[in-house]
């Protein structure tokens, strides 16, 4: 009897676990399918029943207006069980200028970024690492002995005055300012060093996504992180340049491709100033031209904004430049995630255009920011390529870029 009772308890326990798993997975599925927040055009209506496409999910008629101009839309299961409240934000702008042009990016860090610490062969033949465990990758040096440090050259100039006495290095670590005392080491050549590797700028090629009618631009669809630390770069500013694509390294399984090009870092080639590097892209003021033959001319066309609830699994297209100007290429959206933890991975897109696949293999580095179009509207931008599938990658909803 005891054995039978134990067996029944075990079966019951397994059934309860299975039920909990079904409930949890069901909740996760519904949470991913039903957005936490949506934007709508203030001048047009929205059929809320289209938000999920799930028969037993309904949306209430009673809304709660918040102080910031948005309101809460209740979502229920089976008409009775409250599931969540959806934040609905009406927007004024219904269109933007969409690009797809390749751009050169140059940004200066806010302070001098510490990449790593290093060993020094001292004048007495000892191996020393004066900054080890005191500074760490991702720190930003902002002052040395209370003298402001804006760039590497400032740091180099101040290091010339070292005499072996301890110095106070002011660093910004995350959101805090921290004073750190370091004792310089005299190397075998007689120079005093702190044993740190630093960087104060970054550059590369990406794709311009959009320009608003008031002259603000957004590009890339993701932030720029330091190649060594992996941290999002804190910047004091930068410039956007016209870029010329010279070649393509075709992508393949396990080996992402990339665009290679030429950036002329001259004042007459500047098309914008960069003032923000965020998780959803880089942003700033657009100063270039469009619709002209000038050197600073950028392809732009006015398109309506398609919000995330308008996306559908199915045919789409992308705008990008892989060497012969901005063209529109066929693609398809294969998956949509309304509430992904990473806004840069809100949907999956696959390139289907034979011409683009033949040229690039699909999505390559440098195409980040390429606008994604569907049903005559701009709905997002490409952000990442899949390493194991060069034809596919992630995208960000256009509203997330506009909302930053």
C-alpha cells in the first residue's frame, strides 16, 4: 500500500509540475504576443482586437488617462481574467524621412576609456602592474590630480610631469565618480608610467535609418560598444560623414560578412553631429542635403510610420547601399516579439532578394540601421546578423528608435 500511495503521490506531483509548466509557458507566450506599450497615430483609429490575434484575448472599453498624455488599455482573458494593462501613447508625427545610405561614424568618448591594465618592466628590473585591481576595463579617466582629462593627449601631456609620487586619478565608473591613488613606475627607459591601456575615440561604417522633419537623425538601431570591454561607449560628441562603399566581404555560415568603404574625415564631408549613443542607436542633428547633387547629398524619402502592432509575419523589404547606391531589396519578417527584453531583437527578418544574397550573402556588418519596410510604411531597422545564418538577423521597431 505504501508503494502505491508513493506512486500516486509521485504521479500527482508530476501532473502539478506539468500544469505549472503549461501555465508558465502559456503566460510567457501571451506576454510576448501582447505588447506592454503601443504607439498610435493621434489622427487615426486602431482596432485593438488586432493586437494579439488570439480569440480568447479581449480589450476593455474603459480606459484610464495618465498625466503624460497616454492611457491604459485593460487586456483580459476569456473576457473576465485581467491579464495586463497596455500603455497606449498617441503620437503627432505620422511620417519620417527614410534613408538606407551608408554613413561614416566618428565619436569621441566622454573622458578617456580604460581598456585594460598592463605590466611594466621597471628601471630596477622588476615586473610591476601599478593599476591592477585599482582600475578596470570600462572606467573613464576624467581628471589627473584634479586636472581635467578630455582626450588621450591630455593624459600623455600630464604623464610627462610625473616624478614617482602618487597621483590621484579621478574615474567615472558606471554612474559614480571615484578617486583612485596610483603610484607611477619608472620603466627601463627612465619614463614614469601608470600601466594602463586607453582609448578616446571610435569610428566605423553604418547605415542611416531616418531623419525627422525637424532635422534629427537616427542610425544603426543599436548602440556602439567598445570592442575590448563590450560596454556601451559614453560619448561627448561626434560627427556623421558621407561614406563610399568600395567592397563587400560576403557573409557565410559561421563567418559574418562586412561592408568596406572610404570615409573622408573632412569638414566638407560632414552631414551631421552625433550627440547620443544609446541602446537603440546613435542620434544627433542632420546637416546634410538631399534631393541635390552635392557631395553631402543623402538618399531620403518620406514614408509613413508603421507601429509594431502593424507588423505581420510575411513579405517586407529593406533599404541599403552595398556599393551602387541605396536600393530596395526583398525580405520577409519571420518572427515578431512584442516584448523582447532586448529592444534590438524585436523581430527576425530574412533577406530573400537573389541580387542581395548574391552580393552579400544576406545581412553583413555595416548594414545595421537599414530601414525595414512593410505595406508601404517604415516599421523598423536591421540591427544584427545571425552568425549561423547570414541571410537572417534581428530588427528593432521603428517606434523604439523614435522614442529614444
